[in-house]
C-alpha cells in the first residue's frame, strides 16, 4: 500500500477509522471525508498531515460532487447513509 492514495467516506470513527488507521500504518496516503470535525482533528494531530487529508462533507447529501482525475486512486466506501446500492 506504500504511496497508494485512498479516499474514505466516514473515516473519523468506528470501522472507517479503523480502516483509515490500517491504511496509514501500511504506508498509504489517505484522504477522508466526514462530518465529525472534532474526531478528524484528533486523527490529524495523531498522524500529522503529510499522509492524511481531511475534508468536511456529508456524502449522504446528493448535491455533493467531486471533480478531478487521479491515476493512483483506491476507493473504500464506508457507510454512506444510503439504504440502497449505487
């Protein structure tokens, strides 16, 4: 996982946080989106911001749109608040 880019939705707590920490321990660079700013700040204080990037966002909000292209992108989609598959 060294230098792979991982994007997590819901990475501040619970299973998402456990997965986030595992990816960091394996050498990945992690970008995570969450609504819990306090827990996100705790993670940033613990791991620093060299390999960890946080964005505030509620992915259950269907108006959210992410633009851009990344060639080395691995995505894990944690609990997104939807009750159906996408």
